[in-house]
C-alpha cells in the first residue's frame, strides 16, 4: 500500500498555509494540538490535587493554591477539553467526509471558531498566570462576585469568549448537516456519529448563550456592583445556580453525545454487524438532547429551591436515563452474532460501554431525592461525573482517535502498544475513581484540601490509580508520534469499514473526494 | 460530663458511615436497594458483553445467527424501555416520598437551634440561649429543628451520620430536622465550597441522652433565649415604635404576620417567610405593604446577622393577637 501523492497534509508546508487555512481537516488538526495542550495542563492540575490528597493534612500546597488547582482542573477540562473534544476535532474532520461534502458549510467561520477558542484559552491561561482563580468551575455566587480575591473576571471572560466558538461550530454543523449531504444520503441513512454531532450542535446553539449571559452578569456585579446575585443589594444568589445549570446540565450531554456517536461507529465496525435498532438510536439521541434541558434543578436538591421543584426535576432525571439505557442495550445487542475483533478502538469502545453504564446508573442513584441529601457535594458525585466525562467521553475520544488515525494521517500505529494503552486506561480509571464512590458514601465532601484521617486509605488508592491512568494517557503520545514519523501507510480502508470517509484516500485529498459519492443504502452495511 | 462522649468519635477505616438518626436507616435502605438494582443491570450488561465477545470472537467458527429480526428487535427495545421506566418510576416514588418526609419541616414546637454559617465557622444558639461554635450538642429521642442561614457566602451544613445536608444561603432561612438515636460524636462538615478554609470549616455533633443534654443546657444556658433577645432588640432598634401599639397607622402590625400572605402596594402578594422579614429590615423599599407609605429606613450595616435572626425568631414565635392579649385589650 502506498500513500496518495497529493493530499491535504502536503498541500503547502508554510505556517501561513496552516494558520489561514479554511480546510476543515487542517482546522481539526489545529484543534487537536490546542486541546491536547489544554488536556495536559488540566491533567497536571489533577495530578497535583491527587498528590496533595495522599495525606489527611493539607501539607503539600496551601489551601488557596489547592483551591486554585481544582478550579483550574475543572475550568480547563470542561471548557477547553471536553466541550470541544470530539466535535471540534473528529467532528470537524469527519462530518464533511461522512456527509460526502467538500468542506463545512462555512469554512471561514470554522477558522474563526478556532481563533475565538484560542483567544478564550489565552484569557483563561492569563488568569492562571495572574494568580489563578479559586471559585471552582461552577463560579457560584455570591462567592465569585463578592468574596473571591482571585482573577474571576479574567477567567469568566475566557469562558465567555470560548462560548462563541461553541456556538459558531454548532451553527456550522447544523447547516452542513441540513444542506450538504451527498445524493441519496437521507436523514435515516446518516451515520450515528453525524446524528450525535447534530444533536450536540443544537444544544451548543441553544444553551451556550445562557451561560454567556450568566457570566456577563457575574462580571457586571463584580466590576460595577450591580445587585443581581448579591443579597446585600437585593439580589438572589440562587438565580445564578439556575442560570448556570440551565447551560451546564445540557452541557453534560455536549460532553457525552459525541462519544456515543464515536462508539456506535467503532462497535459496528469491529463486530461486523449493522447497529441494532438504528431508529431507536436516533430517537434516543434526540430525546437525550431534549430532556437534557429540563433536569438542571437536580443540582439544587439541597440548595433551598422549592420542594416541589425538586420532585419534578427528580422525575425528569429518572426519565432521561431511559434513552441512555436503550443505547447501551442496543450497543450490546449489536455484538450478537458478530465476528468481533479486539483492536484498540474496540477495547476503548467496550470500556466506554461499561464505564458509561456505571456513570449513568450512579446518576440515577443521585437523582433519588432522599439519597441525594446525603450524597450531594460528596466524592460520590465526583466519581459519578468522572465515570461519564472521563470513563465515557475521554475513552470515546481516544477510541475515535485510534479508529480514524489511519484516515487522518494515512499511517498505521503499533497494534500491541495501543492495546496496552487502552487496557491501562480502563484499569487505571477504575482504580482512581471507584474508591471515590466509597469515599462519598462515607461522607467525604468535595473540594476538601484537608480531611479526617479515616478517609486516607481510599484517597491513597485513588492517587495510585491515577498513576496507572497517566500511563494510559501518555503512551498514545509515544506511539502516535512514532506513527507520524515512521508509521506504515494505512491504505484507504484498513479496518474494512463502511461509511463515506473510508471511500476516499488516506489522508484524504484537499477537497475530500475526487467525485461526489452517492449513497444507496443504510449505514453499517456489514456482513 | 460531656467528656464521656469523646471516645466514641469515628476513627479508623469505616466501610459504612455511622447511623445516628432515625432517618439514617431509612435513607440507607433506599440506597442499598438502588445499588442492588444498578449492580444487577451492570452485571447483566457486562455478562452479555463478555458472553458475546467470547462466543462471537472473530476466531471462533461457531455458526452465526442471521441477526435479530426487526420485529423482535423492536419488542426488545420497547420492552426494555417500558420495564426500565416502570422500575424508575417506582424508585422515584420511593425516593420522592422519603424526601418529602425528611425535607419538609414537620411543624410544631420543636427544639429549635439557630445556625449561622460564616467563613469559616458554624455559630449555633440553643432555645435557652446557650451558644456554641463548631460543636452542636443535641439530645436523643427528640426532634430537633435547625434554622439555618449564612452571613456571607453559601455554605452547606452536612452531618453524614444523620444523612442530613442543607445549604446555608445568605438571605434565606432554611430549616432541617432530625431525631438523633445514638449518643456519641459525629462529623459536622461544610459541604458547599466557600473559599480558603472550606475544608477546615468542620466541627462535631455531640449526641447526648436527654438527661445529659438537659444538664449541659442548664450549665451553658446563660442569657436570654433567641426569641426573648429578639423581643428586646425589637424595642431597642425602635421597631416597636411604629409596628406595635398606637404607631400602627404608619406601619403594619407584626404579631402573627410570620408565615401569612401579605398584600403589597405593588399589587402582588408574598408569604412573610424568614427571607421576607429579613428583606423588610434591610431593604424596606423592596416590598412595601399595601396601604402604607414607604417611610421605613434601612437597617443595613447597623444590625448583625445574629440579631436579625433573633428578631425573625421572635416574630415567628408570635401568634395573631398576641399583642392585644398582653396589653389587656
């Protein structure tokens, strides 16, 4: 097998040909580079947090530093890694390819999204350098507006700016999916990856403005003393929580739906089976996106909101678990009667299935009102959302990266080493976060710099697990680097997968396809 | 005498949190049923994945079934969705009804302890006037109500052994109740991130037998009860001049107002809860009562959070007509 002579990567080598490109594939690479940097910054903060928690006394860093570390970890990981992770990289690269299009609908807007993203990142990094921010990623008022002595305005401005990048990417994806599908590619023939990114884009466009507004109000109150959240000025501190979670709960689905899309592609390919219940999967994706908007109050069961609001939010939260459960059922049923190959992408996908299920079901435990009174704001919650965000989304992100790496780069990578990395992630993840469920049930609160002695053993286990997890993150950097340098050519379709992206060369040409492809059947035409 | 409880403090690696209130066992029963249901679902899923993975691995030459027919597939999906929905609604109903019981104030004349959170300590005051910081003494076998607020940022009062947590929100007066069962010492945590020393905003709950508690309260109960102090402050700050007796042409009477609807000059109606009473002291222009001129001055900056809470406690202790009866009219 050999590489095509001209492709998007060798079409110009200058810095200018990258920084001013409107090619969605190159912009995807720019996102890869930026979010990988942010991932390691956020990861470093997490590592320091875990090291501090080895001992019950707060003895490695002081309390203010600790508070800034977990805040930086949350802010960077949520807005600068998880939200853009799959959409901005693989979504950007693959959506036009999967639709049979030459590019996204608005290529220049796509480039602008990256610049806005990077600008927001610079704001936030400046905030970190200028002494850090200590509000946690949630910016709760009135702490953030009146009491914190840290760089709140800078950090909030960074998140405000980066929101526009999300909105523009979402807009671009929605228009592209509506208007640029290849001949014959009807809605019910779309790969689930496209559906997942489409639903994610809808949430980005509808929810992000509310976050932007809430952050703007924080800046106004902090800088100008306008009483919105501050009770001394007649404001309402709980109003902020409503506004914040009106975005941030749907944002949880921004941070998981694309992962579901990736996993659907991988499982079908390596089980050699069409997806079980395609229609059910599409309905589930859209139902999750819709229901995601009416459950925000489950973050406030003990915050002083009305008792009956709590009851309603709990009810809807139970219901939103049903479509997610249907999806796990369908992925499992897809394996039935297949010819399953255990490549690295498949191991990531199966890890996702197990970890996401645990994350989702512990969400049901937290939705149970009386139990949440005990578990709210403890490590049980920390463990729960890391099972979704890391066990789910980061695992899917790595799975997708391993699945499409040959398409993106035209190169193969080490099979055995990638399997080692995938297993290290699964084992390290569980060692790190399972003990945190126990800690939470025992009553260990979140965001504690120092803690009572009886929690130490479980904290030590968690920190040791994080060491294994780090191997799972670092190893791919090594063999992917090697693959770029010395990897064997991958050929157009090394996994023998269906989907339009595999019908072009690896790496694809600048305009994706020589001839516009046509689609004549349903996706996942395996067997 | 309180020292006898010191050696029962939680120590060593626990695998189950202590149960020291009537609600702890109720919450745990629900928790373990939820864990069992979730574990059964996870194990079923993992079992199927492993079974299919071995049976249908690429290397096995076992004959492959032609896939699940569409009709059966739809039945599996719909059946799964329906089954889960029913199970979830049952669990929701259990959790929701227990929440209503635990979260709603039971009403009545309970032993009510005022709690004011601030960066980074808990200030508590018992009905007989006894004050303490970061330690809460309570008797067994009796329902205790906590009336909680904050004087700065949001905090959250958390007593794991009681499975009890309630946010302390500035301006709001939230209430929580419990009935302790096991004498001993238990953790008291702040569960809502509140700044630098959040993790040191910890204390302990000392649960005592009723006799020991009575002795403790006797020894430490100096000064007035919060309601009595509130009554004194009500006069000292000049509130009674307008709100009581002959002055009430300029301002509404306040005996029995707490918890009742108030018609406002703006046309709306609000319930006179703790937050309303507090607002009326600090931000009197926010809710002007119908039929009165907005003439009341603000007490912002002149009155402490604990004093406001005492006045609120006093107003909430009054019934309609109390002032008429006591003045003999």
